[in-house]
């Protein structure tokens, strides 16, 4: 079964870019533009990994992370933050919110895929 | 989840300590068994747990550093990287650095930068590795899932919650953690106690409650029938004694806690000195009081270092002497008559009794014509100011000397004996009490008071005959026992106690042994053997020379416990 990825980003360009590069590598990608949609989608079909932007209107990446963590179905799901932000405070906040990792934009598709594989492997190790 | 993370900190530090031990031991084994997958898995899991729990509790530096360590281990685990000697060496140094990071977090002090260098080295190992995420661009946080680990390990505060433990866990489950207070130590210390021990304690307390109500009932009818009361009291005494033993058992820990550091120490030291050393350990599961375990570490470490540095010859010297190139150090722990014996033996060059003797004479410790047994000569090396090392090496030059080793052992109510054969090796034998809280004592009367002598040091007691007494210079006497002259200490003079008995021939002399020398101690009379629970005099009053503590007797009176080394010191300081 392919790994199901949920991509959350308010920029449609970036969404497409991520979708394409991940789909090429055999991932099953669903994407949406807001945290609200993401929570609904994740409830319906819990993804294997969530990749989310940090700065989004209404529910931002951190709030989304916290909400996903509080839901039993996504409590252990790896969540990667994909952002241009590189400040230690924000990283710390993301860590505290329960994010699994932080990937900087701009990114090479390979980098993102390696990060996804790492968090999946870690989850396996824990299980 | 709104958890107070502080609550888990103590549990994390303890857990991290255990994982660090697994890491270090595992890495040491990995050097000789690089193909052992299960071993690497175990090491990896320990690093992983530290990272996970540390990260979950907000120790970001620990988590970040352990992440690099873990990633290297993960590569090795997956067979993507070979555990070469250089890498294992690096991982060992990383383990040390992680250990200091955890220590720093525990003591709530800032961490240094030392670990950053090692982190770079670890990252360098990973660099260029295909499956590695670029560390600049991707930050992987500690597994949030590992927070569950912290939830699973239950920390019990106070006794009230203890009652829940047996029903929550099976007897074969991992040990529960029970908060315990260490004498004179920080109250945050904890001891791991197996659930079965806790269950036994609860049973005994239950029995004690029943025994108590039986005594009360028997007391009501004591007018008619005393035998019921006596029976009930006997039952209560039995249960109390059992409870005491069990509670003491809670403080017991295997000596493996100390031994496990030695393979690393020996390995590092041997490579530093260009020696090849094989260390063998036995009796690691011999149990000792937690306090003894904590305090015996430094003296033992010193003895082990000494054995590697001074005891064992260089490979060339060994070959020349017809010995195998590889030196042997043996660490043994075992029970012997209510005590625990720890031996550190080497197959090195042994102690040159003649050289020690000459040195002691030149230092003025003994006179040139003094007749001493070899054992007595060896004891000289533990006198303050004595060191036979001709040049101070990097190894032996630092830290404590043999006199400190001896003092440490004695402060644990233990003793240390040395045997050695020239050319064959030496053996340091440390005798330790099982516990420091309870002492087997000999109660004696002096004036109107009761004193207690540690039974461990008592050889015999006798009523002297006038012809056994020899007066020497001043007001001092020697007691001749089977031809051996023993210095006689008048305890009443020493402690300034008023008593009718000042003539040794009307009192009793207890012969005690200290550092292979015997001394006579004059007392009024002996009361008998007893087990006493030691109370610190320092904590309740102040330090008194010659007295190691106090105890409360059955009748409620306080008896002082005599510190034999201290007593001898005071007695002879007065002489000179």
C-alpha cells in the first residue's frame, strides 16, 4: 500500500509542485488549502504523513498540528512543517505543538522525500 | 494534554542513566562483536529512548544531540554503516558527552559546548550518505510518540499510592519506582524496587496491624492470663523484625552498578598506557546497601586504576618475565559471614615489601629496627603521604591517594587488606558491611552509660590478671595477651566518664582489631550482642571524635556507638 500523504498549503503552485514530485516517487497525495479542510480530510481518511505550511489564514500550521495531535486517529501521525521560516523560536514552538520535523523552503524534492522516509521509519521503530 | 512535565524529569534522568549504561556497555561489546545485530539494536533503542523522552520533556539539546548519535546507530543497525573501531570510539565519546548533557540538565546548569564538536563529528559520519536528510534543511524533532514512554513509566510519590501498584502490574513486570530518601543525600534520589518486594512489605505491614490489635486484646485480658499477651508480643516482634529486614532489602542494590564502569576505565587506561589488559568480573549481582554502592565507586575506581597503572607491567616486561603479554585484572564480589567482600586482583609485579619498608623508614613512618609482617608493611602504603610511584604518571598523579581510599572504606565501616606476591601480583580485599543503617554491635557498660562497639572489629574479651599488665612510660599500660603486647585504652579516661572501675583487673578488656593491629579497650562490663539502628550524631548534635553515631536502646536510653579508628586516633594523639 502506498504511503498516503496529506499536503496542506495555501499556495496552489506549491501544492501542485509537492503533489507532482511526491506522486512521481510513488506516494499517494491528497492536498488542500486550509487547516480546516485538512482536519476534515484527516478525519475521513487518516494519512500516513502530513506536510503542512506554517503561515496560513485561520488555522495555521501549528494550530493544525495541535489539533491533529489531539485526535486519536492522527495522534501519532508524522507531521512535517514545510516553511521558509528558519527561526529557532518557531522551530521550538512547532516541536512543542507536536510536529515531527521541519523542512525549509525552497526544497529539493529528494530532500522532502528523505524527510518523509525518515519520519516513517521512526514511527515504525516506535511501533 | 496538560501535564506538568517536571513530574517526569526525575524519572527521565533515572531512565536516561540506565540507557546510558546500556549504550556504553553495548558499545564496548560492539568492539569485539561488530556483527551482533541484536546488540546494535539494543544500543539503538537506548539512544532512541533518551532522544524520545528527552525531546518530549523539552530537553531539546539532549534530543538534538542524541538524534545524531541515534542516526549513526540506525545506519549501523541497517547495515548501511560498519561499526569500525574509529566509529565506536566516536560513539563512546558521544555517550560521554550525552552523559554530561544529562547531568547538566539534571543539575539545571547550562550545558557547555563540548558536545557540539562531537555532534559535528557524528554529522560528518553521516554526510554524503545518500539516505541522510541534509541537516541544515531538515530538522527532525524528537519522536512525539515517545511521550507515551514517559506516560508508561509510573512514578509513585509517597506511600499512599503504593497500595495500587501490585494490582496495576504483574510481579514479572518491570520494577516500580519508589521514592526513597537517602541518608544525608538529596531527597529527590530514587531507588528502583521490584513489585514483589513492595508486595511483601505491604503484607508485612498488614501483619503488623493484626499483631498490634492482638496485643491490645491480649492486654485487656492480661490480668487473668499473661501468656496470651506474651504470645501476642512475640508475634509482633517477629513481624517487626521481618519488616525491618525487608525494608533494608529495599535499599539493596547489586554491585554491578559499580562494576559496570570498569571495563571502560580499564580499556581507556590500558590504551593510554600502551598496555593490554583483560578484565574479568564475577559476583556482579551481590547486593549492597545503596549508600555503600554509591560511596564505594571512587575507592574501587582508584584501586582498579592503580592496578592497571602500577600493578601490571608493560607488555615487554611481562614477556621478559615469562608471563602472557596481556595482563589480567579480576574483580570479585561475594558474601562472607555477613559481610560483602570485594577483591581487586592483578597478575602484575606485586608489591615490593622491601622497597615499601625502606621508603617508610626514610619518611620516618617506622623505625629501622621495627619488625613488621608483610601485611603490616603493605598497610603502610595507605598511610597519608606515602607513595611509591617514582614518577607521578598522568594516571596516578591525579585524584585520591591510597590513604583516601582507606579512609573512604573505613567510613563505610569496612576494612581493606592487601596481599601480594612479588612477581605474581597483588590483591586488595575490601570487607564491607551489608548495610550501614544497621550495625551488629557489642553493648558494654561504662559508668552509668551504655556504649556500643562494632562487632566487626571485636576479636575477644578477657579479664586481665595483674601479671599481664606492663607499665610503660607515662601513665600507659600494655596488656600481654599470649605473649603479644597490646596497647591498652582506658575508655573511661578517653571519654572522661566517672566509674568505679579504673583497675583493669576488676573490669573487662575487649580486644579490637584495626589495620591488622590489636588494641585492648578497658570497660566496666559487657552487656551483650545486639543489632542497632545507627542514627547520625552529626545530624542531631555535632561530630564527636571517637564516636560514629548513636542508637536508641530498647529501654529508650541513648547509647553512643564507638568509632574504633577514631577512638584509637584520639587515644594515641593524647599519648604523643
